[in-house]
C-alpha cells in the first residue's frame, strides 16, 4: 500500500522511489531532503500524521516536535514517546504486531541509537532489525 499524502503535502521533502521491476503499484516514498525550517518540520508532521500507512516515524527527541506530534494524535509515530508510554507502544503493536523477542530486539535497537541519529544510522539499524539491505529496494 502506498500513500501519496506525504509527496503531495511536501514534494520538496518527499519523493517516490520506483523499484527495478517498474511495476506501477510497487513504489514507496522516502525523504528527498530532511526538514530544516519550522515550516518544513510542520509539513513533515502533517504528512506523517495524515498518512494512511503510518510509515513516517520520528526518532528524534526535540521536545517541541514531540509535543506537536502528541497534540495532533501522532504520538505513536515517535520512538521516544512509544518507549516512555506503554499505551503508545500498544498502538504501535496493533499496527505491526511484534513477538516478545522482536519487541526486546526493537527496544535494544532503539536504545543503541545515539540521541540524534543520522538518517544513515537509522537506516542501518532498520536493516539490521529486519535482516535486509535497503540497497535491495533501490
């Protein structure tokens, strides 16, 4: 399932990736650029919360950004808030149920990331968790 809301909301920040088979349905979006200005952060939060697939996550710890996510019903999209609140973690589990072993692995993975991880650090952690190479999708 692909949601176009992110690309339509902030086309200068998101774009679609097409897989090598060129299937019209087989595409997903990713960040083209990281948000820098307050307006860009607002657009990303809007896109993340509005997306029907909950694929955009925030792994940072900026209190202002976390507050905006929480106030607009997007706390489940923030790793820091999910770690701190069992109710939020339960919502994350409903979206993508994890076994207890995988929950522990995920918690260890999130805890092992630096306070403000780079996109590359997060991508490598996700690759490790899923046992895949993101290069397989480009």
